[in-house]
C-alpha cells in the first residue's frame, strides 16, 4: 500500500504541482481576499508542466478541475445539495470534457477562475440576462484581436445601443470595460509566468501598442505591469 502513495507523490512532483501554492491560494479565498487567491492559483496553474505522456496531462487537468470545484464550493451561497449548485458543478465538468491538450485545459482553467473570482459587486452568472452572458462569451473568444462594442453587437446580431444599454444595466460596467478586464486577466497570467516581455504580453492579449496596454493596466490594477509582475514573483519566492 505505501507504494501507490509514493508513486503519486513522484508524479505530482514531476508535473510541477506545488501544494504550498494551493494551500495559500485557498487560504486567501477563505479569508475573502479574492485578488490574492486569483494570483496564487494562476501561479499554480502556470507552474504545472506535465510531460508528453497522456497520464501526466490527465492528472494535471484533473488537478485544475478539482481546484475549480474547491473555489466554487467556497464561493457558493446556496446549499451544496441544491439544484443550482449541482448544475454549476456539472457545467464546470463539461467545460473540461474533451480538452485535447493540457494547454487548452490550462487556458480554460484560467478563464473560468477569473469569472468565478469576480468582485462580489458583480452579479452572479445565473442572474445575468442571456444577452450579457452571450456578450461575455464573445469577448472570451475574441479579446485577443481588436474588438469594440460594435464588433460584439454585430457578433450577437443586435444593435450597439441595445447591447450597451442592457449590458451596463445588468453587468454594472460597459462592454469596453469588460474587454479591458478580460485582457488584463490574461495579462496577469502571462506576467506570473515571467516567460515573455511586457511588449509581447501587450500584443498577445489584444493591444495594438504597449502604451495603451500600460495605460489600461495602471487604470484597472492601480500598479504598473512591472510592479505587479514583481509582486506575483515575490509571493512564491
């Protein structure tokens, strides 16, 4: 019996799993610090490096899905036996079902985690009208290229005025802000990895130049990209 435990420990170590990061991230969430929880769990996601073998990829994917279940459970305001809770749990499983690679699973984890850890002042996904959910889905798929309110409206086959009015009413912020937030969520993950230059990160998340990236980053994060990158690295050093 001891051997399976040793094999599991070896496997987790081989794919880069950091139990301390998970503990700190979930601990921050328990204390209500969503920002710190997101930073730490995104860092954990970024450090996972499964090899080419199918087993390592499956284990790493299951670890990320398990983390999402824990985050979802911590944030749930309803009985875990409720239909709403179980429906959301099934949705998480379905979103990971069929991932053709760990890279896709990691990207999906980062996106879902960002949505789960939105500020408490934003409405829960189940309370957002369909048009807002569709807009957020469109932004998730296209934020890496140049898009605007009119592009999102055209993609959803509605007028810009209709989308702007209803999105702001129910989401609490504009389409433009939603695009910027989505880009910056992705930028924070890339910053935590520390593998790309700031200019490259700016282009990869949809900005046409570094100046716009820097301006929006400081506006929403209250710190420069370099400052946030140093903070992310110091938290795990």
